[in-house]
C-alpha cells in the first residue's frame, strides 16, 4: 500500500465485505462463515493490515498488556530471573499481549499506581516473600494476578512455582542414597533470608526436614555471591564440620565459586565431597565437573503463570496452587 497505513475500510473493500464483518473476524465476537473469514484473513495478509492497538483497546476496554513485577534488589540473581521474564514475554505474545516490566522495589504502592493507570489487564508477580506486603492489595484489585512463588498465607491468590520444599528434600534424599551421613546446604545470600523470600525459606525447610527424616547430620548456611565470601564459607564449614561429604548448593551465582573453593581446599568432587545444585540445567552442565542438579524450570513456570492469568482474565476458574515436582538429573558431581 505504498508505505501508507492500511485501514479497516480498505480491508473490507478488498475482501468484499462490510467493515463490521472485518471487525467481527478480528474480535471473534460473532460467528462468521469459514469462507468469509478466510477472505478477510487473506485480505489482511495481502494488504499488511495491523489493527490499531489504541482503537482496539478502547473497543475492548483492554490494554493487551500484562505487568510483570520483578523487583531487582540485593540478592536477586538477575540472569535466572530474566529467564522467567523471557518465558513470560514469550507466552504473553501467544495471547497477543505485551509485557510491561516493573523492576523498581515499590511494593504495594507500585502495583496500585499501575492498576489505577489502566495500563495493564493483569499482573504477574515474582520474588514473593513469606509476609509479602503486596498480597493484601492483590486480593482487592479488580485486575487478575498470578504470583510466581508462594507467600505464607496464599488464600485467595493464584500461585505457581517449583516445589522448593520438595526440591530441598530430593537433594538430601539423593545424597543419603549415595551413603553420605554429614551434609550441608549452601543457600541464598543472607539478605534473601532476612527478607523472608519464599523459595529460599522453603528449600531450607525441605533440607532440614529431610536431614532429620533420613537420620543424617546437616547444617544449613546462607552463602554470599563473591568468590572470597564463598571460599570463606566453605573453608569454615569444613573446619567446623570436617566429616561433611555432601553439599547442596541453592545459589546460582555461587555454584562455580563453590567448586573453585573446593579445588583450592584440595577437596575432589565427587571423591571427597559430592555436590548437588538447584539451578538451571545449562549452569549445571557447564560446571566442571557437571553437577547433579534439580532443574529450576523457569520456562515452564513462566508459561504456566501466563496461562493462569489469561484464564482468569477470561473468567475461567483456575487452581489456587500449582506446584511443579522437582526433577533430579544425575551427573558427575555425585
């Protein structure tokens, strides 16, 4: 069309139908015969027509935008969080929605501001804390929401995540099956536990409960992210608990540093110390040696969060709680 914007009237003329028919094909609000629908879609393709987003939003009273609330704050491992964000964006596009990424740590005030602006149809929230200040507002908002993570009291909410309690327990079970009797969890940075972040707390709880259930000796420690801090933590752990022969690492930023610290301390993996990580598969596979790991299924969780929020947007009933079972992949480190 010579670079000019194609109008809905031009599509209608090209297809030999009324403008309202083109509108109904696009919106799906009325049943249109297969032949007519095909003609309209062929004309849309031939002319390169793109519906005006503003006009469509006015007509549907929707923005076709989902807010992804992901506060980037201390202790958040950005590369892994961006995997979740990428999965949400990709899944949202399949529903013809864009994603507004909110990274400021504004708490409930930021959510209230976005909801009041009518910028978004729905919200997906990450980095959920046990006593999350955003939760009371989510229960009141007209806009549907889904949390990637679980607060302590998830009633009246829709939540999806890896079952981190079961993940921590599965790592302990694996080490117990390998004959280890004294083990340790190297977890998230201290600030993550201090905030009460749900996934970190639940992994630790699962670890502690499984250690007791299997009759093992175990200690759970926070772990910072720099090599010097990790080295100090591993060194002190082995000095204080010299019988430790198995480690569970739930800290993606520290995984490589843990292996480096063990090498400097002349501890071979897996001969002297076995290591299990909770991390993305590619992180585990790139390590030397490759790590036995429980996968953090960012793509699956992101897709499911979008599916749930879109179902809620359409008025469908959804489960309040979706927990993905941990999957353990055995590699050289155990």
